[in-house]
């Protein structure tokens, strides 16, 4: 595997994502890397760096539609190292072409989303769930806030982002709540300094409302075809 890393885009806002490009198994694949740096605490459902903790980067990596590796966390960690990311981070993966990402801002909140909707449905569908991992499709969401959140507010922020994602998919004309492999990462400033950590991030709280609007616009942009 060889990796070609284009120069980063000019930094704008909280989440200046860097496009990545690599050749893997004879296929040209892409990625988005946010080099957050120090001072960030994240909550994520990602296969790499999931849970709550301080994280320095987030990688959203495209993989092939026939992805069959059984060590995705090791794969993502290697891709991040190849891109020059250092320290603990979050690794997401998707079969979607991440170059078609949506990026939105709302009063300080910022969201980046990619949408692979080939395998989609409703979360509360009838039937027993499968033990094996489903094929990759995936709506991946990264949202960043310029304030600190308590642990409870971080969990609240994930729920708010998920609600906004479903609203965006319905607004885009998809009869679904998502795909079986959707993932989310919420980044907030590490606590410290004069300001207290925000205790709420529900959709009617100050920062939860901003997060929801940013996620809604980012997912809508990623889900709708160009033009």
C-alpha cells in the first residue's frame, strides 16, 4: 500500500479537514483527516478510539465495498500513522467516497459528514440482529464545539447529533433512520480555564441546538446528489 498525501487545505473554522489519497489493492481510495491537536476531549462510537477521552485527530477513511478485514482498528491506526497523525485519535471507516462530504457551521458549532446510503433502513426494524458485522455503507458524522462538555453532556450531544441525522435523511427523501454501520464523533474542548463545562447538549440547549443545525446541514449536503 502506498499513500499520497496532498497538502492540507487552508485552515477554516474548527475542523479544517485534510484530504488523503491512497492506492490499496489496486483501488484508489480516499480519506479525511482532522488534526485537532491537544486540548480536545471526544466521545465516539468509532471502531478505533471509541468511548470518551482526550484525542488529537480524527480520520474518516474510505474502504472498498467488499471490505473483509477482521482488524479494522489496526488498519485505521496504520492509515493514520501513514498520514503523519500522532497520539491517540479516532478512526472511522466508510464505503462512501468521502470527497463528497458535507461541511456546515452554526454559531461556533461545526460538522463534517459523509453518507454511504446503499444499505439503509430503520433502527427498530423487525427481526433478530446479526452477530456478524454488516457490509460497510455508513453515515459518519464528526462535530466539534468550541466549549467543554461534561460527560453527561457528551452523551447528550451524541443523541442530539443522531436526531439531527435522521431529520436530515428524511428531508433528503430517504425512508430510513440510517445504515447499520453509522458512526459519530463529538469533539469538545477539554475542561479547564475560567469557563465551566456545559452540562446540557440536548436539541433545545444553546450548544445542542447549534450542534443539531450544523449536523443537519452537513448530513443533508452529503446525502443529496450534486446539482
